[in-house]
């Protein structure tokens, strides 16, 4: 089984149907499904297409926004997350990516209570369908309205303290792969990671992510992947690339390049 997955946000211009077909033809083992594309295509039709394609679904993106910063009520966001859990299982995945939403003027304690209340409602449904809720922290420069979890280690402590078998994290190499000493801490991090979002790039002070092709940026991908493998991580590496460099790429060439670089990295990984 190939553990390289491609997130549909990487091939932004392609439709859901094109993503499935081209990923399969490129020899990818899995797809990270973006709910927007799936909805545009039709959820039932999409689930059937995925089953026929032979692609595994590494993760479903996304649910959350519980803090109300995007104008949705808490109740609406929770109901949507419950729908997303069920959809996750319908498309054959056991991993739903979740964002808290921005702090949006709440005190830290109030924001914490909001997430706790959301989990009380959602986790029973996740248990029924055996779907992991994978919260994704983000670098503070790029978190904006997505999440107020911008400190990876604080997020790790939060999830570890919950100590629930279906509550985990996403580790995005672009957001946190250059933290000082991060590779040395992967052994303690890996058991709490449901999926690795694999990205490379450059960093700026602005709000937009400037990701590049794998190997063209500043992220020490080889060290990170080797550390995850040595720590016993057995999940997917979901390719998530976006930004000006990526939009200028030919997607077919981008997939080929990504697969080649990933194979070079993992061929010498310590397992």
C-alpha cells in the first residue's frame, strides 16, 4: 500500500472527478477528500466513484468553526461536524480533520469550554462510526479564521489530556516542520498524530501560505519523515500544497515530482 496521499486542495483547479482519475493514473494510493469538491460532485456519486477507483481516503476535510467566527452558530457547526463524521465513514475514511475556529473575542477559558462542549456532542457519533477527530493546529501567521490552536505543543497537551482513542492531531510539516528541535520530539508526538499533511515552502509574515514543490522549500522533510517512521507512525502522508508556485505548476508534473521525491525520502527511512 502506498502511504502517499494527495489532498484535493493541492489540485485546486481540478474537479473531484478529475482528482480521482488523475491521482489513480499517477499511481497514488490515497486521496485527501475536500468536502467542497465532493459536495459539488454529489456525495453519494462521489462515494461510489471512490469505491470503484481503488483509492483509499486518508482524511476528510473539514469540520469545525465552533467558536462562531464565520457567522455560523455553535449548534450549526456541531450539526455539520456530525454530518461530516457520517460522511467520513460513507467515503471509507476513518479520519476527519477538525478546526476549532478563531478565538473570536472569547476568553481562552471560554474558547476551551466551547470546544469541550462540541466534543461532548460529536464524540459519541465518532465512536458509533469509528472515526477519529483530528484537530489541526496551524502556524499563527496563517491560522486566521481557521483555528486558535497555534501552538503545536499546547495542542498536543490538550489532546493528550483528553485521553480519548478517537481524538488526535494533524501534523502539518509546513506549519511546524521548522520548529527548533521538532524532529527530536517526533517520538513523543507520533502516537497522537492521525495524519501527516506533507508540505514544503517558504515563510513570510503575511496571511498567505507560500508552499512549494517538495524539496524546493525550507522544510527538512527527510528528517521529519525519518523521525515519524522511526517512531512507528504507520499512517498516511497527505500531500497538501498551495500558493503561487503551485498554481503555476502543471498538476500532472506536480504529482509525478511529488511521488518521486516521496519515494526518495522513504526509500532510506529508518523503519
